[in-house]
């Protein structure tokens, strides 16, 4: 479990515990409303933490499709392999799952990282290689 997840769980636990504690000091219908609120918060946060990885996967798949269209438009006669961060596996929590890696078949020793915002906003953010920068075939001029 990544430290940020532990912090998130602690904050959620503190909020729910605070609502529970306050509701225990209340009487009558206010106590019932406080307990109901803590139950709703618990269920809501539980659903959020269960749904979030699937939502991230859906967003990544959508961005991969947009990147494929971008690459087909800019490099029509090229072949490439796209890979994403396996964000659900241990050891990859520190990586941003929205950076998409592209390796072109005619340049297998270079990995280009793309950031996709929407269909018209696709950016090549970085690359990794041991080659000379002048030898890179697919490096776009606007590395930001």
C-alpha cells in the first residue's frame, strides 16, 4: 500500500470517527441523523475506493485510443507498441498511470512518453534512450 493511500484512509477514518463521536453526544433524532451520516460516509468512501481503479482504467483506455489516432495521423507508415503503467500492481504506485509509453518498431531502443489531454491535445513529454538526441527519429520539437 502506497503512503498516500494510508494518508487517505487515515483522513477518512478521522472524519467518520469525528462524525460518530459527535453524534453519540447528541440526543433523539439528531443522534440518529449523525449515525446515518456516518453510515452514508462509510458506504460512500467504500464505493469510491472500490470504483476508483476501474475509473482510472477506463480513462487510460480512452486516452490510449486518442493516442492511437494521433500516432496514425502523424506517423502513418509506422508501427508502434503502446504500454501503460500497471497502476494496480505493487511497486508501480509512485508512477503516474496517465503517462503512456510508445516504442516504435523501427526505433526499439527509444521509449517516448506521451500525455493525452483530449483528442487535439497530445504531447510528447519525455523519452528515454542511450542514443544521441540527433539520432531520434520520432522526437517532436515541442517537448514541454
